[in-house]
C-alpha cells in the first residue's frame, strides 16, 4: 500500500507544479493525473483473476504484467482518453500519460536482487535496464517523504496564488 500512495503523491506533486504554468490545470485535472499514476498497477488484478483464465477466455496469449509496461500503460491511457469528454481529451491524455510515466519511472528505481528492472519499455525493447535500487516497494518511509513533498508543494502553490 505505501507504493500506491507514493505514486499518488508523486503525480499530485508533478501536476500541482504544472498548475503554476497552466491556468486550466485545476484540482479536477490534478485528480486525472493522479488516476494516471494508478494505471500500471492495474496489473495487480492478477491477484483476483489469473492470467491463464483470461488467456483461456480470449484464446490468445495473455499476461497481466503487460499493463505494467510502457505499451500496456499507453493502451490504458488511450482507453481513458476515449471515455473523456471530447473537449478535454488532449488534456486528459497528457495528464494520464504523465501519471503513468511517473509511476513507471519510480518503479524503475526499485531495489531488485538481480540489479535489473523489469521490461519497462516493452514493446520498444525487451531489455531489463539496470536499476539503482533506491528503495523497496514496501518501504513506508517513501510514502512519508513523497507525502511531505506533496504537502509542501501544495502549500507553496497556495501561498503563491
């Protein structure tokens, strides 16, 4: 759970900072960016529905891990963009993409025993880039740090406006 909360704080911070530059980036749009940060973790659906079950139902090879890659997140962002109001699609696309990209970037920094990250750039490449191993996804301190930064940025932006 600290991992998901940290992703929300990171997206909130990025979107709030961008709101200084773009007047249209109000609270509702910040929420869209935060929702984008949850997209890659839709792969956790595998805890409820096994990949083999979906594969049997569709009749094609399937793995939930694909959602937690650049290609899978891009497809999910496109779906989110299509269901948005026509006038907001460009903004929604950009903010969902920002949130998903921040999630993928943060997860690429995770500590892995192999020293290699996952196939984050799939389908562009199947390589496992090296990871600096800065933290574990279960580290509670990360949620505290990202939360404190989010609060500080929020207060600074409110003070400035």
